[in-house]
C-alpha cells in the first residue's frame, strides 16, 4: 500500500508541476488549453502539495511485519 500511495503521490507532484509551468506559460511547458491560464498555477500548486503530502504520509507508515 505504501508503494502505491508513493507512486500516486509522485505522479501528482509531477503533474501539478507541469500544470504550474503551463499556467506560467514557461517555454519548456507543453502547449495546451491550459497555457497562460493563471487558474492552472493554483490548481497545479494544490495538486503538487497533495502529492507531496501523500508521499510524506506513505513514508511515515510502518513497514510490513517480519
């Protein structure tokens, strides 16, 4: 379960950072309907923060019993 939550969290962080880059209209960001739309800066930041919290939560969970 920890691994799944960690992977999902990392994907959320990466996706959120792409959305922030698109909202900021950075030159390396892929072009889409989100390009230069300031709303995506906030949406991406919140998504990245949720992903970081998920990774942090997964790291604090106890490992399997041996």
